[in-house]
């Protein structure tokens, strides 16, 4: 009897130890299998398991690849003012005895190598007004960069570096294919901490935060359709890469939503599909060949839906149509609702601006609209530029007609008579550049460059493009006031 009791005790003891051991081995087996699962064609191992039993994405390969294509951009900013000497001018003429005063500053940001030839994309605000630009690669090699072109409307700029080093370009992804909740990486140089990678998810798309409206002047039409993420981005990340889990470039990090200037939850990036078109224009032409639809638009909210008796909240509402613009010539009317550009549905002004921003003047586009009577129509439109033209400007025309950020027009005989002048050229439009920085505005008339009279546009642009020293301009304002403006190069 005692032997039987002893056997029972031993059996219970064995089972008491064996059951926990079996449970532990079963858990280990299950965990190993889950962590070895293949997700999206890649093997994920030795990584934590998510709540749904799937392995979390492995971001190491994308990080290792992208840091070699993201660069550190440093700038030296020189602001020049010209102080006139009225006493000397009285005796020796305009500009005599004047002196230049310079102030120096510095800045930093990030950039992304996009070709093996050394082209780099960054933000316009990173290099704006920079006198010197230096680029430091991930291997610590340093290069002097020149500006190929910049576009304040999208906050994109293109740099070029020359050298014998190996420039590793980043492969472009498809920002249209990004999904809310998808993992992304922000790669850049926050606070001068080089080659920094942070991770987050896409939290929204086609976001307009009125960032560029605050940065640009009235002559620049901002295009904002940002990718919003919760990847940590701080000062110095501007111009860096937003990367998907495949290591592909899907955006250029540009801004943060913050009350303090430091990261506090959300960051914003320019979609790569929009960036690609802008970059190609800047490389090919030196400026963006921008298409305009020629409409004033607004989002459709509940109030507008009820007021205009719309059937739903879909699409973008047309408040007005510009005479002679793309929409006007294509049959769009005030009160129409734009539903699609091509096959892409648009449900906000930001989405519509992004789709048009990917195209050039002369491009044909199919637009699906709902007319005021409720009928849907598919219209073929030919996009036009700001002046209503469909032809692209040649690089020769751009070099000839754009100088230091401005375009010009000949004076009429009436204008000469009204202002009591016999020569000069009027500023037709102006954007970021030297002339804008010294207070030259649209409508200003430039009569002399370094005391040489200018009779026509060719003469003026030749002098402005060809000079390699300081410039003194004699100007006449639209009100007839004569003044002098100067700057150094």
C-alpha cells in the first residue's frame, strides 16, 4: 500500500513538472514560427510579434540603404545693403562714394541624392538667399554645391555637386500608393546630428497647413498637398527623405506642426510624385513650367452642400472660372463640381492642386465634373500657363527673359510720356531672388544698370545675367519717384 501511494506521489510530481515544461516548449515553438513569418515577400526574424500575431516590419534594410543617399546641407547667408553717399552723388553723380555693408549668417538642413551625376533635392527654404552651400555625404566627404533651380510654390530646390566620389541616388517610390497607417522612415540631420533615422506611420494625405502661404509672397501660388506622418522630425530634417519600408523615396520632409519649433507629434512631407515633376523642370529649364486650371475652388462641407443643393460631399466646388483659362476654354462653369482628374478622385483643393501640379502647360487632361443640373460629364482640357499659353518656354528663352528672379516688359509710349522718361524696362513679375530682396516690385521701371541706360529687355537681361560684381540700379517707381537700389553678387 505504501508503495502504491509512493508511485502516485511520483506520478503527480512528474505531471506537475512536465505540464509547465510542455506549455513553455509549445510557447517557444509558436513564437519562433510567428517571428519567422514572411510578410510582403521579406523574411522577418528575431523581431517582436504584434498583437495580431504578425511580425512587425523590419526597417533595418531601408535604413541602411537610405542613409547613404541623404546628405547634410550647410549654408552661409550673406545679406548686402548699399548705403548711398548723397554728398558724393551731388558732385560726381548717382552711386558715387556709396558703400556696401554685409551681414553673415548660417543655416543647415538635409538633402537627397537623386542621380549618380550629383543632383540633390532639398527644400527651397534651406538654401534660400545662401551665398555658399556645402554638402556633406554619409562618408563625411564634403562638396561645394551650386543651385540648379528653386521653386517657392512647392518649397523644392535642386543642387548639383561635382567630384570623383560615388554618389548613391535613392530610388523613387510612388507617393500615390501610400496608405494611411503604412510605416515610413524620416532620414535627415536634425540638430546637426547626421544620418538620423526615425520611424512612424502615414497619418494623413493631401494635407494643406498654409505653410507656404506664410513663407511666400503674393506673386507665388503655393501648392500644398503634404503627406502627414508621426515620424519624429526636427529642425535640420528639412529637405531630408521620407522613405517607405522598401527603402524608396516617397517624400521630402518639409515641416512640423509645433508651437515651440521642435517636434511635437506630426511632420509633413512633399509627395515624391509632385517633387519629381518639379525637379525635372528645374533641371531641364531652370524654372518650373507650371500649369493652371484657371478656377477658384473650395472644399465641400455640409453648409455648402445644403446651400447649393449638392447631392453629397464629394468633389471640389468651383466658385469662379478665370476668363480665357484652361477651365473656361474646356467648358467648366461656376457651380460645377470637379470629381476626378484623370482616374484620380479629388475631394479637396489640396488633392486637385497636387494633380494639376504634376502636369505642364500643353498637357491634355480628362476632367470628370458634376454639372449644376446633376449630370456628370467627362471633359477634355488643355492646360495653360499663367499667361494663358500652352507652349513651353525654351531654356534659351528662360535664360534670356528671366534675370535675378524677375521678368520684364517693354514700356509703352504712353508710360514714357506719363513718367517723363525716354528709356527703361518695366518689371512684369518677380519672385524670390536678388531683385526681390532689395525691394524691387512688380511695376518698377529700371532705367540704368551701373549708370548705363537700358533701352530694351535684351539689353537689361544681358547686363543683369552677365555682371559679376556689385550692381547699382536706377529705378522709377510707378508713381514716378526716382531712386537707386544696389546689391553685391
